[in-house]
C-alpha cells in the first residue's frame, strides 16, 4: 500500500486522502451528487495524583514496562509519540496517568495499575502528570544501531526476510480494509487528519502504518 498510495513529492509520504476516498467507497461513491445512475453497494482505569520518590520496585516495574514497550514498537514499527500527542492537545508533553494507561493499552502493551503507579513515581512532575517524552527517550523507540558484520558488535535491528502471507495485490487488500471499515463504521479520514495538521493530504509511511494499526487494520 505504501507503494500504491505514495505521494508524488520526494520522500516516503503516503497520500492518505486518496486512500480514504478509496475506502469510503464502501459507504458512498464519489460524484454521486452529479449522477443518479451510479450503482451503490449495501450500504477499568485508575487515576493517581501526586508522586513519591521511586524505590527499587518502581525502577524494576518501569524497566519491565520499557522492555515490553520497546518490543512492540520495534516489531510493529509504530510512531509511539503521535499516540501520546493525541492525548496532549496543548503540546505540553505530559499526560495524566489515566491517559498514559489508555495510550499504552491502545498500542497493545499490557500494563497494570502497579506499573502505572511506578511510572508516575519515575516520570511524573510535581502535579502528577507523566512526562511521556522522558519515557520515550528511555525506551529509545524507532532508533536502530546497525554495526558492520566484521566489528563483532551486536546490532539492535536485523534485516531478515519474512514470508509474507497477506494479499499479493492491492485489490483484495483494499476490499479487506473496506469490509472492516463498513463492519465497524469507522470514519477513517478523521484519524488520518490527526497526523496531518496542515491538511496537505499526505503523511509519512510510519504515521500511515500507525493509523491503520490503531484501527486494528
């Protein structure tokens, strides 16, 4: 899909408007107002306030959470920062403990109340809001170190060939997406707009993949 919907500008940008127009055909057809002959298809979280000095258990809980977080983000190649920014409307780079748990749960990371409390003790400010940029910096997400084979140093990313068992052409893949959007009544264009504040109609491939992942596509 990245190649099929790639924008004409330089860089790996995706024309999400064209993608959404294609998907939205499951609900309506473009140009319908100009022609009446077009055939249509059938149409528990917990908040914590304040903080205390982190102890060894807090650091251990945070370390375990970071490992789970790094594993998922690296495997799925997601833009984790954009998920937190959706909760941070004023761009203060902080979220409440409840929002932090909601975001990590949305990403698919299992997090319990004890781990949330530990994150508050380690990364929260005096008001109890979690500074997620510090957390993401410690996670070092989407940052790879590729060492030459002769150095003997271990790389953090390995390019391996994986057998792809998905759709081999764009038509059945788009049909699968349309069925999911119609079944769950998703207004997918609004989610792409969250990553395109200037409304240019294009976003980079990582944000495109992140948006589809958030909608379980």
